[in-house]
C-alpha cells in the first residue's frame, strides 16, 4: 500500500509541477504582450499638424487670426482686432499675391498685389473704401500712377 501512496503522491506532485510550468509560461507570455503593447503605444509625437483651417482665439474666445484655404486657388492668413474685424490679410489667389490693410472699422485702406505675370501694384483707398490712388508697374516694367477723385473719376494719370 505504501508503494501505491508513493505513486499517487508522485503523480500529484508531477501534475502540480506541470500546472505550475503552464501558468509560468502563460504569465511570461502575458507579460511580454503587455510590454509590447506599451512600447507600441509610445510613438513619437507628430512633427506635422495638418488641417484645412487654423483659428487663433484670444482669452475671451474671439477670433484673432485665421489661416485657411478659401478655394482651390486661394490661401489666406487674416489677422483681426479685438472686435474680430479684419486688420491685415495676406493671401494668394489665382496666381496673385495680395496684402490688404484695413482700418479700425474693417474697411480696406491699402492693398499691395503682385499679378500672375509679376507686375506689382499698390492701391490706396479713402475712408469710404473707394479707390483713390494706384501706383503700379506694367508688364514691361514701366511705372504707372493713377489718381481718382472722390467720385471715382480719373483726376490724373501718368503715363497718359
């Protein structure tokens, strides 16, 4: 009988050791899996931020600047005052580069443009937003100056 008890005891110990090896392997595999998941989640932060539009707001939540794509051919950066009125705009549109300066109420007061063929022009506007003076270079590089009266009629121009 003692041999049967010894055999039964040996079988039980062997079974316990086998179960312990199985649990140790499972725990090791689970630990490796957890470490792998943790390491895979540690990717470096992106170096590029992409969007169709960016908005910069002040502490009160008012829009103070915008950068965005208006159309397929127009990209603009617009700065605004505390009342969210436009103050300065820089844009590209249909092959032209444009800079627009606005007064307190948001009305355009000056504009600088480079046309697609490269000719630059500076336009000045009166307080009512009417074009009053334009200084430009023609396609061939010749200077041109145009002065308009308050009704928008030609007052002086060179070359004639």
